[in-house]
C-alpha cells in the first residue's frame, strides 16, 4: 500500500485511559451479574468472562460464566412466570412495555456509553441504536392490544368456528454483538407483547448492554421471570435451551453456519425458529442513477457500524459508463472518513470487535489483490492499533475473490463494473444469501423489473435506511427463517388455535 493512501485517512489519537469502564450518570446500569427470576446472580459455573474495549484493549468489566445449569434455571423461572404473564390483560402488558420504553429513553446517553465501551461503535451511532431499540418497545406496546381472534364463516351445519392467536410459551433469544441493544428489544418486545416470557443470551463480547436492559425492565415493573439474561459461553447455554421441551421458540441473530447448527439442535423438540442469518448484499448502480445520491448511499450502506452489519453492502456493482466517475467520487468520500475511538468527536469508523475480524480483513484484501483487484485505499491494520482497520477500497474485483463470496463484516468496499441488466442480476443472485439488496436507478420500469428479479427478502431503492419497528425484517434462502419486527414479528411468537363450537 502506498504511504500516501494511509496518510489520507483521517484519524484521531486514542485517549489515555486508566480503564475501560464507561463514565455513567447512573452507575446501577453497569451490572456485572446475570439476571434470573428477578434476581441478580454472580454464581458462575466457571468463574467470569472478561469484556474488553476493542478500541484499546482496556478491561470494561467481568460477567459470570454461566452454563447449562443456570440456563435450565432461567427456563424454569420463565416457565413459572408464563401462566400469569399470558393471562394479564393486553393493555397491562402494553403499559409495562411503555414504562420500559420510557426508562430506555431517559437513560439514552448511559446506554450509548455502555455500547461504545464494549462494542466500539461511534457514540452518534450508539445513540441512534438506542433510539432504534426503544422504538420496538413503543411499537409492540401498541400491537399488544391487537392480538385478536378471527371469526370464520362456518363450513359445517350447526357449528361456530373461530381462530385464536395464543402465546407460544417460553422463548429463547440469542443475540449478537453488533447491535447489542436493538436486537434484544426487537425480539423481546414482540415476544412479551404476545404474552410469552423470555430467556436471553447476549454475546459474550457485549453483555453489559443486555444487563442494563434487564435493570431497566426490573425498574419498569416486569414481573420476576418474565425477562431473564444469562451470561456465559453460548456453546454451553444455547444447546441446553435447544434441548429443553419447555422452550417453545428460539430466535437467533448470527451467521448462517451457526443457524444451521441451531436448527439441527432444535429439531428433536420441534421448536418455532426465527433465524436472522448472514447477508451478502449487492449494491447495484445503473448509469441512469443520481450518481451523488448513489455514492452517499453506498458509503452509508458499506461503512455503518464499521461495516459490521448483516445489511452492509458487500458487493458493489456499477454500470460501466459511470464506473470510473463513481469510483473517483466514492474514493474521495472514503478518504474523508474519520477513524478513531467511539467517544472522540466526529468519529465515523470505530474498531472491529476482535482480532479474528482483523485477520479476516487482511485475508480478504490479500486474496482479492492476488486475483487481480486493485487496492486503491487502506488494506491494513490502522496506525491507531487496537482493533482498528483502515477503511479500504478495492476496484475491479473478480467474481472468484473471497470478498465477493463470503460476508465481510468489516470496512472493505469491493467494486466491479457490469455491462447489462441481465449480467448484474445473475451476479447479484449468485449466492446462498438473500437478506437485502440495494438498487440505484432513475428508470421506473427498470426498477420494477429488477426488484421483482432480485432474490432477497428486502430491497432498498435509491436509499439506504429501510429498517424500523413496523418492518418485517428478514431474508430468503439461507439468510433466515420467519421475520422480526412488524406484525409478522409478533405472530412468530404465537400459535394458532382453531375452535369449532356446537351451536345449540
């Protein structure tokens, strides 16, 4: 990599710190305990897990390393709480969700600071995630009162028929590190609104965001056992939930590889599965698109959360007549991205979550350049150290490159030209993934054709931001099962019951 390329990336020095604990206004939100059955517990089966700040390696804190025994105890607590919770009036459940929402909003800054410390996300992005997370509680509080029976015209003489929706039971929620607050509320708000009780396993990299939610849920008045958080290693906790017949639904965010494994482990107990798995999003720019809008949209789709997002643009295809112009403008914008610790003003790119992520970035860059791609910017660990990686731009990337065949989850933008609509559709769909695709064009007829042809659960047209509480979020093919968010997200935690009654 040319020295001038490195020099062009804006960065800020890492501040000197004595430790990684965030400076919270309310210290009670920093919990180094698990939360089971309405009680805080430190009884780990194998000591504690250290949580490190990915920006500088400082210790943020420790949480109990719980295992199968604690996982089973959490299910027992959730099962004991379930009958009373499901029988509560829907408006009472809604009021508790609103109270929880209000507390999250009131503690927005502290929750964001926790996220920056354990995940590395720039503060502005972390605050945005807290708003996003709170939105699920507000939305599902309204939906809680709309779970209703459906009357059917009877097909039998002397009979009255109806279909009811009832809560499925205890739901296990397994959440990732890249959105450690929003992925919990997206699942939990829907499940709780439906009348289910839940057990949550947060990622071991980011448990404190989940534990802060538990503290606020307790303050909001959620009954003991309705919301439980079990920290520790997923390999010991989650299989116990998969095997437990009392757990009737499992909702998971993570890789397709782990999703397949969980589906196998849940098969003997025939659970409802809600799986939000890998993404490998194509970003398609036609020559008739608004070029400046497309560049800005691509920048956001690629580098939000430092590229650590299942919705990240992973394969950027630009029609050949505007390829060089797009590349030149995009390169200018990437050079201007500010890299640094999440609490520094103006930072747009934070650290990656751990060393393994850095190794993957280096491998993808090396592979792409060895296959003929041009490295235009970045391509190495950042001078800031820690888990920082330089925002990277690769041009003329061949189809066989790793970066075009596996989810990147980092700040590497990989671009290639295309010559026809048919060609780019074939390339975009040539993957086992099908979460989201991005499309930029000014031709309405083309937009309609391409949207229909793209094999994805979600399509963003001439914009990047598409998610929100009312949206049925999810993918097709091996990007997942069922949907999260929206009405479909609530229905995933219910069972249909058909009732046929004799009419006297």
